[in-house]
């Protein structure tokens, strides 16, 4: 962050910072998996209040009714135990 603040090309600095954050996140997720913590995929899944926290509901075509159309924050499981539900946007078809 300090280097990004001192550069003449902030766009390049921000890209480099983002790459570093993504690499750190990848390493963190790898270590979590090694210890049995796994993210639960949500996008495209049927909404399930046991695993998903709906933070927004949006109008969608009938084929996407009650489906997770976006994930804001991933949910995690440890073995079969839910640690955190995924925070999601859910589609609701017009009647």
C-alpha cells in the first residue's frame, strides 16, 4: 500500500496490489482446506436457508426462481458442520 501511494502510475500499483491480495487469499484457502475447512459453492444453487443467508431478492425469469444468482460472501463448512452461511442474492420470478 505504501508503494502504491508513492508511484507515478497508480493503475499499475493497484493491479500489483490486487495480485498480491489474490495470491495471499489463495494460500489462505489452501491452508483452510488442508485442515478440513471448505467453502460451499452457492451461485446457481437452489436457495436453502440452512446454508444461505438471503441479503437481497431480485426479479428473475421463471427458470431462476429460488436460485442463488450472486454470492456476496462465501459460506464455509468444517466436515459436515456449517461454520458460516453464504450471504447471497436470491432470484424470485414474477407471478
